[in-house]
C-alpha cells in the first residue's frame, strides 16, 4: 500500500493531521496553477479553498483515488475554471472601482529584482498571454514539473493532445520572445 493510500485511510478514520500531510506539499503549486488561470490572488485562494473542501469531502465519501497528486491538480484546475466563469459573469465594468486593477497599474517594475527573477517573471507574463490550452500545459510541465501523462490526467485530455499543445505553446512562446525587446537584448548579449 502506497503512502498516499495510507494517508487516505487515516483521513477516512478521522485523523485530521493526515489531510494536512497529504495536501501540504501540494498547496503552493496548486495556488500557482489557480493564479495562472485566474490572474488574481483572492480568486486563486478561493479556488484552492473550494478544491480543498471538495477534496476532503470526496475522500470522506470513499472516492477511489489512484494518483492523488494528479487528481488533486485536476480538481484545482476545474474549480479555478468554475471561479473564472463565475467571475466573468460578475466582472467589474468600472476600473476605478476595481482596487486590484488599480494596484496592478500602479505597481513598480521588476527592474529592482535580480536579473534571473526578472527574466522568469517576464517569461511568465509572456506565457499568460497564450491561449489557455497552451498556457496551462506549459506551466504544469515547466514550472510545476509534471509529466505529460500527469498533465493529461489533470486536464482530462489525451497525452498526444497534451504533447501537441506543449509543442504549439513552445512555438508561440518562441515567436513572442523574438518580438519582446527584453529577450531580444538577451539573445544579442548572451547568445541565448
């Protein structure tokens, strides 16, 4: 019996600490995944909280979970999409009343940060401009270190579809990087 299955059995037996042990190491990645979809701290936190609640209830109901990590990320992904759809229906129309949008417009640039962190942030910005079908697999593959098979479980897609979306996402990202002034300068100065 795997460690995950032992923890699942402990949770079903009423051990609250087992749930923390099971999901604790996954929370930061789950939050990043939700944030990638929602582009909002508050909404990402809501989506992860909803996913945690649904996760606990599913475990207590005895739902069979073979690969907990992939199953949990699939749950976070679907709950993030649910929150996104709900948010789209109730979106602010007046930007002055949207404090998050105002703070993002007034926030300082990333120039004060280390070059590596800045480049990573700019790369993330480029990735967020991609279509969802390309953006999410790229983030899960490169930033969360999931395998193609795990991503196919999370997104409920065929692994060949995931591979195709990764390839198209890389190609589109390469095009965006060539157009981006920052990456163009790096290519000239570092030969990247």
